[in-house]
């Protein structure tokens, strides 16, 4: 492939950096448990919780940080989370059962998303807070509470369809979740009808966007909705701003800018292709003009995670007197809840795969076949482009007899043309050899097991929890981890 290498180096922080600096340990894990293998770092999760709590303290706010459980199935991460006092957002019966079994009391659980009858039944029976999308769900929960003679169930009213009070048009995608703010009065009428069975503890929103403008407008709308609830005689106390805080995956902004620019030129035919069969990630050329939308996650995001939440709370509200949104929450004595998924498990794990074969096609492309499938590390399915790290079998440094960087396509172990770990050519410091490992960093958020399957009767990737102890690394199977494992006592 012509031109300078187009690297997309992952952003690495501790303890992930130290883990990648222990090649013998990583190889011993894969030798024992097979490829692919996922490794999670529970102690980093505890640190991430504290980073979000620091934002609450900066704005003098109280409220809970809920982990969006769907981001990762790990028992180790959820059990470590339980020891921090944080909460968990569950979106299925299985996740609710898992959270209860990991040590979460009902008061630290919020149930969201579409719910089947069994999920609603256990949520109501245990008394967890339930996010409701509309009048129908509210009526079903109230009927369940009455039929079982249960205590009033705490509910969060999930809203959508917000518009700027100033009349300025802000484009946003329609959501199939929540009740439109235009239908708020009808929802509040339903709350009054069912006030014997449900307790409206607050409001929430769910937005599929990275736009601070849209989220600020939603938060303003929630503040007005809380006023409307109070006028109806309710005593709401919580505004839940959901998730979507993002992760900064890449170490260098200039690499992201170079790659996306080069991809545009490649799609237009102004440079050699960068991808398998000219795949455009949503872009295409029509008569020399670029069309389509780049369907990639913004892998370099300088404003992400806790920093994004801080920026939202610091944003002045033009519609509500110009004071920062965090100040408005404080003045009303409201709790702030948030539901980070990807952002809360940032730097909390990696996925390992053994190199099985390296070969060349007739067209001169270098293919590296791995002992995994595309579903085992679904970075590209989530639009995340990031280079793996080579972990040599012999323990030699990555630059050993490297020569020039090489461009490779990473393929999976299925006999399917679509089983590509990367649709783009990945530049590595040297060509991997059979027996080496490739480590895909920072995959704990949605990219580890969100789309993994048992195709060809292959077992799903095993998962282990790892932690540093006395200058070395220790591990156990994910399902065998408890917070006392890594420190000899309950962590702070």
C-alpha cells in the first residue's frame, strides 16, 4: 500500500498499560484458556466511578451514578461496582437478577428499556426504580402493584421530543423511547390516576446523540417537567440524564484527522484504497462527488466521559435565566442521576487473539487470520477504528527486526467473506507471526461480548478478571471474582 502508514494508536492508561507490558502473563492466559480471551480490570472501574462522582462534587450535587449493565456481561465488573456504592441500570430480567445477586440493594437499581412481563414482575416485587416510557407501561405496573398488594413503586418518567424554549430549531433524531414532552400533561394525568400504586420520583431522558446542544435542551425540558410534577402535588427529586458521554479511544487527534481525510480521498479515487474492496464506511462517490454519511464513532473525543458531563452541567441555560444547568439543579435541590455505560468501563479491559496464519493474496494484500471471529471483538460493528497491539510470542519488543510498518487485513476464523475483524488496512510495526497475540485495547464497553455468537459450535470467549499485586499480575475466572479477591478485604 502506497503512502505513509496511517496509524490509529489506542489511548492507553494505567493499569491497561502495565497489563500490555506483561507479555508472558498474557500468553500464559491464552495458552491456558484459549483464543479469543477477554480480560477485565475491576479496579479501574472503581476509579472511573470516582471520576464521575468528582463531577457531582464540583457542582455541589448529590445523586447516583448508574452503570448501564448492557455494556458488558462481566460478573467481576458488576460485583466490583457493587462495592463502590454506585448503582446499576438494568434492561432485562437477566440483568436484574445478576445485579441483585452481585450485591445491589433495590434502591441502587434502575430498570429501563422495553420490559417483558417477567422483568416487570421482578422489578415491582423487589421495589427497584422503574423508568417508564408511557401511559400504557405505567398502567401495567400499577395493576401489578395493586394485584400483589405491593408498596408504591418508584418510577422515573422517561421523556423525549424536546424543543428549545427560545424557538431556535435544533435538529434531533426522533426516538421510539419515552413520552414526547408535548404529551406530558396526559402522562401526568395517568400518574395522578395511579398515585396509589406508583411514586413519581423524577424524570429522565434518553437521547441517541453526542450533541451537547440537544442534551442541554433535554435537561431544560426535564427541569420544566419537574415543575409540572410538583404543581400536581408530587414530590420528585431526581433528574436522570442517561448516558452517551462517550470515550476518547485514540492517543493522537492528528492520526484520526489524517485517517478520515485519507479515507475521503480513497473513496473519491484520489489515492489507493484503504479498505477491503473499497469499503467506504458509509461514504461513496457519485460522478466525482462525495455522498453519504461517515458511519464511524468519533474515536478521538477530547470531550468525553466525566468531562462531557461537567461540560453539560456548566452550560448556561438561555431559556432559564442564563445560569448554568448544574446551578439550576442545585437551586431546586434535585439529585442528578446518570447512566454511563461505555464511559464507565473506559480502560477497563482488552480482548486477546492468537495469530494463526499470515498469507498474501494475488493482489498483494497481507491477510492475518486470527483465532476469533468478527463478533468476538465488534469494534467495527460499533464504528470504532483503533489499532491492535502486537504481543510477540517470544517476548521480543514490538520493533524487533521490524523494518517498515506493514499494512494488514485482520480476518476471522469463519468461512465467510464477511468475517473481517477489520475492513480497513491496519498498519502494524511489523508483520505478526503465527503464535503472536494481538491485543485489542479498551473493548470493555460494548465491544467484548455484545455481539458474540456460538457459530460453528465454537465456544464464546472466556473472560478473566486481572489485578496487580506485589508488582505482578494475578487473575481468576470472571465468574469467580469477588471484591475481596483482589485485596484481601473489601475495597473502599
